C-alpha cells in the first residue's frame, strides 16, 4: 500500500510513518499542500491513500489537494485528519469524489482507528479500480471494433491506429524522461492513439481509397473527422476525457489555416494551447501516414519522413514533440521500414 501523509505537525509526520512501516506500507510525507501537490504531479495515480490535515499553520484548508486529486481523475482515497470534533466545510469536503472519511487526532485509540480506515479506504480504491478497468475495457473493445470496421473499409490504413498508439507511448516516455511516466499515462496515450481517427467512419470507402485528387467537397468531408471523432468519444463513459485530444490532432503548431500545403483543421487552437496529447498524435500520425502505402502513393522511407518532420518543427508540429519522437525512433533496436510490397513495386518501376 502506498500512502501520502500531508500534515504540518512534525511529530505526526515522524510518528505515523513508523506505524505504517510496521505494516510494510510505503509512505511519503509533505508538510503542506504545495509540497503535496508537487509530489502528486510527479507521481500521478501512484498513491492508494492520502492522509490530509485540513487545517495547517499556513491557514490553507486542504481543499487545494482535494481539488487537484479530483482533476487528476484517479481513484486515490483521501482520509481527512482534524484536531477538532468537526471539519470546517464538512459537507463540501465530503462531496469530493475521492473523500473517504475523516479521523479526529488525539482522541483515545485514534491511531488504531486511522489504520483501520486506511485498510478500508484501500479496499474501496481496489473496488473502484476494478470497476473502472471493466468500464474502460468495454469502451476499448467498442472502439477497437469501430477501428477494425474502418480498416476493413480502407485497408490501406490497416494497422495505422496501432502503430500511432505505439509511437504515442514512445514519444510520451521521451518527453517525460526526467519525471518518468506511469501506467495510467501510457494507457491513456495508447487509447487515444487507437481512437484518433474514429471519426473517419463517416467518410465513404470511395473517398478513402480514391486514387485521383480529391474534390473540395471530399476534402471537407475528411477534415470533419476530428470533430466527429470527438463527439463519438464524448459518448463513452471514461473515454470522454480524450475528446479534445481527438478533436485537435490535426491543428498546426503555427495555427495556419491557409497558405500552406497542410492547413490546420478545425483551426481553433495553436501552439501550446493545443492539448499535449493532440500534439503527440499529430507527429505519430504524420510519420505513419508518410511511411505507409496509400491508395494514391507508396510510403516514403522513414529517414525521408524524419527530414520532413524536422522541416516542420515550429510550423506544423511542436518542436519538442518532434525531437522526442526522433530520439525515441533512433533508440529503437529495429527501425521501421517501408513495406516489402512497396519496395518490390518501387524496384519494378
């Protein structure tokens, strides 16, 4: 069990961990909310239980930690510590989805009561994790089915979503090398990588596999797929958080919607305002699109695709994401290459 203890009382921070370690529980401590939030940023989803003093000497109420954990969308349970018989704003505090209950400090056998509550809180977290995993698995299966249908409609994109998902995780790991990633972050990148093109299900097979240049109307239909995909994702429980990732994955870093070969769409965001997940997908998606065979052309060599990515740093793509992808790509034991079919056809030509 992994516990974060947040209390400004040095005596509490020294004595409680000794009790926890006797049970072989791992414990981290923080003397105030700011330090606690920094720890939680570095270790998102890591802790099973947070023990949180609601009234510290800096006059903060602990609400900041409750709010931060809520925004992280994790199942970590929070037990409130108080030296008083009641908690200020008790109703508000207990309405937070991660609030498990509270423990009054200093009363008879309060530490034994706290240990028992921690074990119950950990059990609730496991139950919530299992329920969430089941719900997410149902969502993943639904979308994998949709992706499978999409790949049958357009067999030139077969395996595209999986390759994009793999590259999204590789980019994430490179970007987060200094802080390290967690399973939740990697699972999220896999999920959004798999579903990024789900909106293309509204585009006809004739358009997706067209060899001749697309008409203006056909281009507009294809460019609607990020917004359509976002609306589809919004309708599935626990996948709705990926809506913006899908919606903005064809935005340009420079925000240009005109005067360039590959304009931004829907053309709403630019720069760091584009969600990081969208900026990651944009690079992973572009690389796979360039190196894969399509109805109207063969894939190019990965080295040539990387040259294009480099030329588009700060233009179409986030420079940091491009650099992360290239570092991840060249650190792989075996580089991706053009398909054998493409090589054969090129040699024939």
